C-alpha cells in the first residue's frame, strides 16, 4: 500500500507541475500576443487617425460679445446652451459690452484685426480667426454648428481673442463661461 500511495503522490505532483507549466506558458504567449497586437495596431494608424487624436484634445472657444437686455443676444445664448453638451471640446465665453468698457475695447480691437466693422452692434460671435458674424437669427444654427466643427478640425486654428488678450495684458475683461449641463 505504501508503494501505491507513493505512486499517487508522485503522479499528483507531476500533474501539478505540468499544469503550472501550462498556465505559465499560456500567460507568456497571450501577453506577447497582446503586446504585438497593440504595437501592430499602433503602426497601422494613418496620419488622419493621429490628427484626429490630436484634435480630440484641442479646445475651441466661441466668444459671444453681447449687450445686457439684447433679445438677439439672449436667443444666441439659449441656442448655445442647447448645443454645448454636443461638443465636448467647445467652451463658450460671453462678454457684455454695453456696460463694460474693457469688453467693448476688446471687441473693437478684435473687430479691427478681423477686418470687420467696428460697431456696438451685438451679438458678435467669434470662433478662432476665421469666423466672425454680427447678429443672430433663425437659420443661423446649422451654419454655426458647422463653423464649430470646422474650427475643431482646423489644424491651424488660432484663438484670436485669446491672442489679443495676451497682446493687451492691461485690458482686464469680465467674461462669463456658459457651463455644460
């Protein structure tokens, strides 16, 4: 009986060693396979994939120069509040210009830089350095959405308002940021 017990113990030990070895080899091969797959997947990225990854982190700021009590400005704000959650990269900043002379001065400087009429007419919506429109009316919603998307895809996007503020550090503006719900 002693020899039968020894055979069972030796057989069990050999089975356990083979099982541990099999698990170890499975782990090694599956880890290498996963690492190679990740490397190959990364090597297959196209230039547009890399650009899209870079754009994912890029922020776009829409500036709304507005007047307190302006009904068109309020309509623009209401519209922007409805779409802000659709664009995770979008920040909307509003600047009241009828009662805040620094905000008005910023609007005037940016208007000159963009070669648009310097005026107290609001709302003035600016995205980057390529989109500036005065007024807000029905029918503008889709074109505004397209401009937001276009700015996000634009690898040469420049925030002209931000640059103007850097160039004029003494110009202390008061801006409000529309929050995402």
